[in-house]
């Protein structure tokens, strides 16, 4: 009787051990999980962008007008000169432009008000040359640190506090093992 119970218990233990799901993750799998997450939830930096009726007076504002003209040449905005006052023998002339966003800018516009829009200035994509670093905390969680490469958009010149110290950022994501879906990024 004891021998039968011992056989049944050992059979059950071996059976449960054999049914154990895979709980380890390697560098390639972690990279794929992060890539899928970034496709669904892209990382980006936003700025506030002014449009509508804007007046350009001084030399500094003429530099700003050059940025708008660059966007207009790429088809993201349209510039319509409403009023121009040239002062005789003066460097300071006054120009009033009506600036409107075009359909081509819509993928970069996140939120739009009457005369301001929140637009993507920089998007971050997974860098190919730097490997994914990860550590498995326990059987169902892991920390993954990746290098994200900066890709500037056409609105990037309007970023007033642009830090050009590096062309990448590092970000750490927490992965959690789900029985149904496998490894997923935990928010």
C-alpha cells in the first residue's frame, strides 16, 4: 500500500514538473517583446507648435519665420502673407502670416487647439547596434534596458529646450510573464 502511494506521488510530481511552462527569457526574445511594444506604443518627445495668424517683426522672429518656411517647403504647413509693412531704411519690417497645418502633418499632430498644436518633435526607435540588456528578477518578471535611437521629425527645430548631448536614450522596461500571452511589458 505504501509502495503504491509512493509511486502515485512520484508520478504526480514528475507529471507536474513536465507541464511547467517556460519561464526563462533570452536576449532575442526580450528584444522582440520590446519591439512589439514600441510598435504599439511608440516613444516620442512632444512640443507645443504655434500656428494661425502670427506676426514677425525683429531679426529673431525672422529666424523663426525661416523655420515655418522650411515646414511649408516640405508641405506640412501653408503660409499666406496677410500683411507686409516694410520700413524705409530699417532692418525691422513687419510681416503677418496666416499659418495652417496640412493633411501631411496629421501623423505628427497629437492634439490640436485653435492656435496651438501638440506635435511630435522626436521619435525613439530601438537601436540595432546596441544589444538588449536584461536581468531576470524572478521566474515571472524581468528588467530589460534598451537603447532607443533618436529620430527627429520636421517639427524638431521648434523645440526650445532641445538637449543635443546624445543621439540616443536608455530606457528600462519591466517584463512580466502572463500564462495566456507570454512575456509582456508591464506598464
